[in-house]
C-alpha cells in the first residue's frame, strides 16, 4: 500500500504513556497518521465523530475496559465496520478468544515489537481497503445487473405485445373480409331495388293514397340517395381496417430463425400506417407532413419484423422531437416534417434516411444516444431503449450501420444502412 494514498488515520487507545509512545513512534516511522485516546469512553466519543481506518485497542484500562469498548463500537452501526486490533499483555487463550468473539480482527501482544506492529497494521489497512473496493464493485455490478434486467423485462413486454398485436391483426382479418366482400353485392342489390322502385313509379304513376303517404313519410328520394353514400363510407371504412390489419401483421411479422427477402418500403409504409394517429394534427400542432423520396430498392435479405421495429423507434423519436420543438415554440412558423429517403449505394447497401426538423440533438448527448436506458424524456414518455434496440438490430444482427447527424435546434437525420 502506498503511504501517501492513505488519507485516513489510525486511533490508538491506551492509558499507558510508555505503550503510547512506542506505538506512536512505530506509526510515525511509517508516515501513518494517527490520533490518541486514553480511555474507552473518550475513544467511543471520538470514533463516533470521526471514523478512523483502524483502531489499536488496549484491553486493560481504567473505566470501561477494551472488551467493553469493542462491544459498544460493534453495536453501533456508525462504527461497527471499523477494524479493531487488540493490544494486550494478556497472553492467555481465553482473552484472545474473547477478543475475536467480540469482533476484533487481530491481536498484538505486549511488549511491542515495532516490526510486528507495523506489519499487522499494514495488513489490516490493506484488507479494509480491499473490502471497501470489493463492496463498491459488488454494488456497481448489482446496479448494472438491475439495468440489464429492466431491459430484458422491457424487451419481453415488447415481444409479448408484438405477438398480441399480430394476433389481433390476424383475428380482425376474417370478419373484416366478410364485411368488405359483401359490400359490392349489397351495392348491386340496392341499385337493382332502387331501379325497381323507379320502374314501379314510372309504370304506376298514381299509386293508392296509402303508398303515396308511405313514400312521403319515408322521404324515399332522400333515402335512395343517402343509402349510396352510406355504402360508400362502409366500403372506405372497411378498406381502412383491412389495410391496418395487413400493416399490423406485416409490422409484427415474427422472424425468429431465418432472414427473408423483403421490401423495406412495405415495412416503412406499415410502420407509418401504425403511427398515423401520432402524425395527425392535434390541439398543439398541425399534421406532421411525411415526405417519401423512395428510390429503387432491391429485395433486402433481413429480419423484416425487426427492421420494422427500427423504423418504428426512429420515427417515434422524430415525432417526439417535433412535438417537443412545437412545445418549446421553436418551429411555430415551419411545417413539422419527416422526410424518408431510400437508395442503394455503390457497395450494395440499402440506405434509409429519416430526417426531421425537430429539436435536434446537442453535441454533448450524441455519444450517449445508443446507450441502453439513456433518455432525455420524462418517465411517461421515454424508456431510453428505442435507439439501443435499433442499434443492436442494425449493427449486430444485420451487420449494417446506424448513424446520426444532428445539430441542436436544426433537426436530426438518422441513416440506416443494411447490406442487401
Ligand atoms: N430525432 C431525434 N431528435 C432529437 N433527439 C432525439 C431523436 N432521436 C433520439 N433522440 C434523443 O435520444 C434519446 C434516446 O432515444 P431512445 O433510445 O429512443 O429513448 P427514448 O425515446 O425512450 O428517450 C432521446 O431521449 C432523445 O434525447
Ligand atoms: Mg425512443
């Protein structure tokens, strides 16, 4: 142990001036700092105020003896962890055993041999330091493990949620197909019935009063017109549900084992469809404009379900960044915008750029973005997992590249590159 590293001090407790001067000299010669107490009670009072690294404690003293002093120090949570070495002329086994059973770490017999005092003091100072650094390490590791556990739980939740959503997407599919496939024949039947009614009206222009009244009560002309509008909106609605169901199933495609050849544009579109509700105008801001500059992309061999997760995490962050910019009044006169550009580069990497004109990322935060659990958002808004998951999927799973370009207040660009 380096003498100069030790900023703490050793407390010597002894009532005998000769013993004190021998111990002081020994410690002094080694450059170790120390303080002195001449009885048990003042030692306890001192230790409570200022904790030493180590205590050299005499057994036989007037007032409370060394054993009782030790017992009291070990009973107090503030002082219980300070190592105590007994110094005593009592060489009998009983006294030694009693000292150890009270929690002492060692024993130095009197009269003192200076070398022995120094050697034992050094060993115990070092032990204490090692114990402390070990405790620190254990606590650091425990913290890291807890973080990893949080992450696992989150991922587990996400994957369960993914399965659930894929399941719902699938379940909706059948009933919505009944509805949408029955709409065209229904439209035909209704058109035919409307024609039939017209024909009746032409052939029997003067029906009995009962029928005339019924036609008036019904407001037949209005009903015939409205029925067509209703059918059209049913058609539109069911078409939307069908797209959503397809998007949900595409988005949550479980791709556990093998890569498949996939259309990244379809993945991006499914993701945008699912994010529709967040892109819409709300009370705080206008609709977020999504500009697609899709190039020609070949089929890309990838885990599409996971790539969709990447698009989702990055697009959701872009929307958050735009919401935040509007909240801070930074882009009140600019249209909130997300641009998605795709291309293939000279090395046959598929490139997807996602650019927003939101708050941007300050330089000092950039290197931390991909750390698990790093977030600048409040607990209800962010988990800090989005980008670390995206990084894992793009870089580790697909051997691709994930880059970010951003300036605070100038918007952000994420670039995803995947080998085709
Ligand atoms: N498009 C973006 N614009 C501004 N900041 C961003 C953007 N994307 C990510 N960030 C920053 O990176 C952090 C980490 O993102 P992420 O890992 O998805 O976690 P979360 O979104 O839950 O905070 C965010 O808290 C935010 O500070
Ligand atoms: Mg996020």
